[in-house]
C-alpha cells in the first residue's frame, strides 16, 4: 500500500533510519538530508537518496527550513516526516510544508502552536477540565515575581521555559537565594533552544513518577490512547530509561489517565501520534505536564507491548486514512524496557563524550530490538545529541524484561567512546529498580557512578562497599590447546581513589600551559553560553564561573577552590575545546 511515492525525513541518526524502515515496508521511497559532518553517517547510506543541506551546526542544516524544503523539491518528495527534535514541533515549518504542496506527517500547525507554548497549553487544559500542576498560566517577568510565587505556592518551585522540552529551560529552585540565577538561566535556555525566552512558574513536586500516555488521533474524529510509559529514571530532567506498563499504574488508574490524555488531545484538535506527559504524585494525584506533538524517543516500548507501528499510523493518518484500531482493540502484552545508550561519561557527571566509535556490535536474540544510527567508524559529533542507540527489550513480565535487558547490555559492545552501558547495568541490578521504585537521588550519585565503572571494567555485580576495587582494562584474545579465551588484563584500584584520580587529572589538564593547579579547564568541547565572573573577582569553591553548551546540554564550570580569578580567556559565543584553560583561580 503506497500512500505516498516518496517521503523526505528531516532528521538524522537513529530516528531517520527508524522512519525509513517503516516507509520501505509501505513501499514508499526514502529521502535523507545531511550536513557536512554527517556525510558518511548511517542514515545517509540507508536511504534511497540523500541531499546535502549545509554545514555542521544545526542552524546551517537540520534547522534550516529553506534548505530542507529545497531538498524536498529537488527530490520530488510528496511529504516530510520530521522525526523528533530539530523542526519536529515547529508550527511555522509545518505550515511552510503545506504552502509548498508537501504533506506534513505530524499534527496540524495550530495544535503544535497550542501545545508548543507550555503556558498556553496549561491554560487550555485547565479550561478543558484536565488537572494541571498548581502554578501560573501567564509568563513571569522578573525574579522578584518568581520569589513572590515561591512564597505563595511553597518552595521548591520549578521555573520552566514556555517553549521548552527535554529538560531544556527547566530549573528547580529550592529557596529565594537561587531565584536570580535560575530565572536568567531558564530564559537563556528558552531563547537558545526554542527562540522564546518566556518562562512560567509552577509548584515542584518532590519525587513524583513521570508517567506519560501515548495517543493517536486521525482527521475523522477518532482519538485513542495506547497505555502509559514510565519515564521516571532521568538525569538533568532528561530521560534515560523508559518502560511500559508503569510499575505504579493499575488498570483503574490506566483508564483514568488514558481518559485525561484523550480529553487533552481533543481539546486542541489533535491529529497524528502524540504524548501527554504527566506527573504522578506519591498520593496518586495525576497532573498534566505538557504535550509532545511528535513521535517520542521512547515510542518503541509502546510498540513492543501493543504490536502497533506508530510511525506507520502517523503516515496513514497524514494520508487521510482513519486509525487502524479502536480503543477496545488495544491490549498491552507483557512488559517492555528501553535504555538509551548515549555517549556520556558517568564518572564526570554525565558529560557528553564525543569521539569515534572504533568497535560496534549490537545485541540480538529473542525479544531484543536496537534502534541505532551508527556503525564502527561513526563519529559522535559534539554538535548533536549524544545518543548512539536505543536498546529495547520485551518480556512476559517486568522481571523477565529486566533480566533480558541485562543480557542484551552484556552483548552490546561500543568501543572508542564512553557510554551509559555500565550505568544501565548498575541501575538495573540495584534494589530500588528491581523493586520498581523511583530511585530518587540515586541516578546522579557517586555511588552509582562507581558501580557503573565496575561494570564497565568487567567486574561482577555486588553491593558497593568502601574500599571496593575498580579496575582499568585491556581486552585480549588467546588460544590454549585449541580453545579460545577472551582474557581481560585488569589493574585494580580502590573505587573511590579512582574517582579522586580522575578529578585530579581533570584539574591538572591545563598544566601543560604552565597553569598548574591554578587552572580551571573546560571539561568538554562546546560553546560558551555565559561567563559569570570577571577578571579580579574573588570566588568561593564551587562557584559557577561559566556555562558551556555541548550536545544540547548546558554544563556549569565551577571554581575548584576559593581564590582570585585571573587570565580569564573566554567570552559568550566562543568555542572551547576539552581541556582548554578558561581562567586561573589563584590563592595568592
């Protein structure tokens, strides 16, 4: 069934390949776009044809609407699928596609606009009777207004970019002293990532579950939900592990939040696949958080338990067809987990870890799915999101899925860059995850980072103990009497001493320039967003000196000790490299 002849996917990496696969099953020709940096990327090779759209920075390529539309014209494409990220929730781009005679495989521009502004979305949901988190439904204009709202709502509060998502433009404020910096940072991130500095304030819920509901809606008035996903395991308010069904949701609650999601979608005249994100409090209260007007990264787990291809549904809806299923036809079978395999260094606070993948082997076998966009030799660029792959498993129940995921993680080989594989092994063997808890405070702890390092180095799982041994590893293959062995050459070190050693190495990274222990260096390659100090300022240990953006993340660079700032060598907008000296902090 060929509903379109040719479709361009305005994205890159694993999501582009994911969409291409469904298009091929539908007999539709596939068109890729790529930047200078992505010339040799896997999604370019996979597509039937590919078109260069500009330089490496997203603004010159994947965010450049005219170049993408021009590529669609040159390729004679009939429709555009945006994937997620980049222009996926850009109403102007969706509207421009229609003006050029291209079908937009996504929701109507008006629905994107309504839900793209978190402030407007909150007001619409309140008017439709959908429960929202206590807070304002208008932009806040000053830090002083934020302080007043904090006193009214109760601390802590959350400052959020109105156009935000994926943790961008979200700042948790626990007392009035933190307001000024958080307010400015949320505005800055809103402007940088979404071209909208507007922010609002709502009450911050302590240790809630992040539970979202997948919806499908067509142009014929049909709206259904496909159950919930639990996305509570996060770092920096960005998801790491997703699962369905949620350990905290029973049949009655599923019906209730499913009805809320359907009402929310109807309230904005929604069409296509979308996600109603919400927070489930410890007391069973469910609040609307936001709507993502696109396919989600974690759509895979829903596909595993329902048997539906959500991208296929998107394409058919865009072609004017009704939904292929009714609400009564939707059944959840078994349990599914997804682990995001990102190029990040857990021991350094989940900093992005760009580089070249030197060896790559994906797991397989019963109930295992890998959505990836890399091969051996692929470059993980600091210009883009650090995701390497999504590892997804399906089991008869949660424990079966957990054990299957651990088996798959053991089979997954990614060399050349730091990854989250060891982290996921440490997390999935921790009692809090096994028992289906929120694991609040654990994910970004040094304790879990130490255990993740142990798994990376091939040590068996065990309870972390003071003085436990971490190791550094070399892999070797040997053959003895006709039998092959994989031998790991290990050098043991105390786990916490290893963490300290890594910190000392980072603090000495600028030593070659003669800076020695005075130097503060950039922990990653990126762009300076803001400089918080000036030459000659007196700073305290831990004080923020500057903010560096890399791979869609803001990273604060702190003073490693108290002292006087000298030889400040960076400015906003300036690129920096890993280990580059930012300034000196002298004690004399």
